[in-house]
């Protein structure tokens, strides 16, 4: 009896793919606490950096108006 190729034994089904995708979509994504703290710190630093940049830009624009 001849051996069948692996491709002949696999039966692709769009139904099984859609079921797996739906199941994967329902899995909640949980961020570990340490990663969450890093993200919070990065967000705070970004806000502070934007504020500083805004202040520097304002001061430079005022100096140009006066000078």
C-alpha cells in the first residue's frame, strides 16, 4: 500500500479557523504588574517632557518677539 503525502492527510477547514480565531479573541490580555508600572512611569515622563518642551518653546518665542 503506497504512503500518502502529508498534504493529502490535512483537510483545511475555514470553520475550524474561524472558531479558533473567535476563541483567541475572547482571551483577556493581562499586563503583569511590573510592566504596568514601567508603562505608567513612561507615560509620566512623556507628559513631563512635553510640558518642558512647551515651556522652552514659549520662552524662545518670547525672546524672538522681544529681541
